[in-house]
């Protein structure tokens, strides 16, 4: 099973900050701090970010590409 199919099946098309932290095996606060850094890793994850109101979500398809190394 591909990463995108597995993540979409479990979480849907959008991941919350807490869900992404769980996928990356980090705390939600640790992920927030990491995303503020100016690193290639943070830039790739921030590119998948979208805000709906005050909530922050990440596009599952883009996170799967990141995790797959594409």
C-alpha cells in the first residue's frame, strides 16, 4: 500500500497539526517549533500547509510525497 493511500485512509485529505505530529512521531508543540525554522524540511512541510479559519491543516497528498522522498 502506498503512503498516500494509507494516510488518506486513516486521516482523510487533510491532516491536523496533532495528526501530522503523530505521523512524524513528534509532539505537536515540537512540530510547531520545528516549522518555524528556516530549513528545507520545514519549507517542504509549510508548503503543504493551509489554514481554515484559525485551524492549520496539511494536505495529505503533499505530506505523503514528502515522506516518500519525492
